[in-house]
């Protein structure tokens, strides 16, 4: 997070996860995907790999980063955890502009 503005840019999410994992002895690789397709989202969830989804959400959340953990196919929705509560929230796949997905892939 940028200490001057309080903003976290997409590339900083990737770098931050990798830095914290490394310091704590974990082996993770992170990749950033702009405008992720539906199949990337569902493949990550099906593989039990939560991801960071950052976007300008047009459902009233605004600019935000959430953790993607579930999906529905009809309608196409992503189940996410937000920082503002502990319940699962749902967002329409089409209710975001400029989305980026940060994949977190454990090492072997």
C-alpha cells in the first residue's frame, strides 16, 4: 500500500503477497491478469485457489479488492469475501470495470 495515498496498485498486491509469503517461509508465485476471463475465475476456484480480485465495482462498492472464493454459473456471479464483513458477498461478473485477478499459486 502506498503510504502517501492509501492506495494499493494491482502490481503491489502481487509483490506484497510474494514478499510476506517469503518472509514467513512459504513458497508462492503470484501472477497478475488484467480483464480475467470467466474460465480463469472458475478454474482457480475449482482448483481451490482463492484469488484477489481488484476492480472498480459498479454495484456501489467502488474501487476495491476482494478475495474470490466461489461462483454461480446462472447468473454469472463471483462469491467474494470483503474486508468490511465476514459473510460471503456476491458480485455479478459484469458489475466491474477494469478488473484484475491476482493468482496465488502455492509452490511444491
